[in-house]
C-alpha cells in the first residue's frame, strides 16, 4: 500500500511541473550561444587574417611599410618568404614577410623621414 501511494505521489509531482518553453532547454540555448560566438569572435578574426594574407602577398618593391616592431621602411627586394628593406640611406635589413604590419598608402615619395635632434628634416 505504501509503494502504491508513493508511486501515485511521484506521478502527481511529475504532472505538477510546469512545461518549459522549447527555447529555454539547454540544447537550443547552447546552439544560439555558438552562433553568437561565431559571429562575434571567429568570423571577424578569419576576415582579418585573410586581409593580412592578401596584403602580404601583394607587397612589391618600392612599397612603404611599417614593421611589427614599429620601423618605417621601404621595400627594396621581395623574396618568397622574406623582404629586403631599407630603413635609412645606409641601413638595409632582411625581414620575414609576416613582420609587416601595415602598408603605407600615402602618395608621398619613397624617401624615409630623417630626424635631426628630434625634428623631422624631410617630410
């Protein structure tokens, strides 16, 4: 008799629970969170990486660049994975293409700014 009453109590307790709307279940919430995460984090990162790769592949001799370490330079030679750059009149260096952070698109000549006593002489 006790087991019958217990079973009846469990059955009425199950019926008394309110029904949860579909969008409040854990699986749809998780799917919505994944979509939200994709559009806010993953997609913009992929687009930025694609634009950087395109910029690096389009580098050519004479382009003015800024390296990831902050140096302003002019490209004097392009290799498969590296660049020969000119930092000033007598200073040349070889860097990886991935070290380029920005290509300067100003229509100025390819001369580099020269600073004397903290003041830029040629602009």
